[in-house]
């Protein structure tokens, strides 16, 4: 049996109010949140709304 551990960081951007101009800006926001989660450490989720 392996002793490997899987950790996940996530950046989630919601477009509930249709504030992002296009899919590119929505994905950029999610990417920024992902790097914020990585900076905070392992097993982090950062959520954001525009």
C-alpha cells in the first residue's frame, strides 16, 4: 500500500450576476483565486464573485 497523499487547491469564480465581460475574464479570475489558494497552503479553496 502506498503512503502518498493527494492535496487539492481550488480557485472558483462565480458569475451569478453576469458581471464578467466574457469567459476569458471569468477564467482569469478563477486562475487568480487558484494562485491565492496555493499561497495559503495545501488543501485550500478560494471563492470569489465579481
